[in-house]
């Protein structure tokens, strides 16, 4: 078993939180994990990416080679385009539909969706409305984790247990909010 995941977005969207939850779930399952992330001016809305590799055997490199990502999980649609060269021929893109417009010349939203659609297997997620339904827009990233859960290679139950562990220090209300957001994400697919 080996799953290569690129999680992409901009600073403040919870990319590293998603990676940490997946890491925790994988380790609780006895799997090997390697993670590398890049924070490009993340505090100012710059690009953030995390390469996450999960396997039942030894992993020798943190970085995913081009053409080998099984999943691109994008919290921002334009950011998914940046990592297309990494997508495996049978890989999938799971992306939020809501743009984070932090530049003046942000491309046409429909053009971005059309480009993603040409890649083959893709899922668009209305994460903002699902997070709002969960009770807090900050749960946007947990909604996206739920939407991608079928493609991670770890059971949804293990991911929920990791969410519970990850957020336990913030109190039961925060744990339940994120479990709800995760479940809304999985149900939307």
C-alpha cells in the first residue's frame, strides 16, 4: 500500500492541520509516513503545499515525484493547477470551489474549473457552505478532508479518531464541530 498526497492551498487555510490529521491516522494504523511542506509567505496568503506519503513499507523520500500523486487535495482551486504535473495518470483532484482571491489578476473561476475538468478524475466541493452548515467557516479544511477521505487509503473511522485526538485539547465542542464537518464532506461526495 502506498498513497502519495499533495495538499495545496494558501496560508491560513489549514493545510498543515489536514496533513497532521492524516499523519496521525496513518501512524495509529501502524503505517509509515513521510511529510514535507513548503510555506511560501504563508502568513500573507502565499502558497502552502504539503507532500504526504503513506505506505505499509519503508518510504525513502519525503517528496512526491512528478506524475506520482494519487491525490491532489486543494483547498483553493487555482492552487490545484500548480500541482498538475505531479498528478498520476489514474490520480484524482479534490478541490474546493471557493477561490481565495489574494491577487489583482486572479484568473476567471470558470476557466480554472474547465482546466481542472480536463485532467480527468476530479471532484469539486462547495466547502464553504458545508462548513457553514457544520457551524463554523473555520471547519472548511475538515470538510475538505472528509471529501477526500475515500482517496487517502485510511478508513474514515481512523480519520475521525485522529480528528478527535488532534482537536481534543480544544474541548469537546471543537471536536464535535470538526467531526460534523468531516462527515458533511464525506456525505457530499
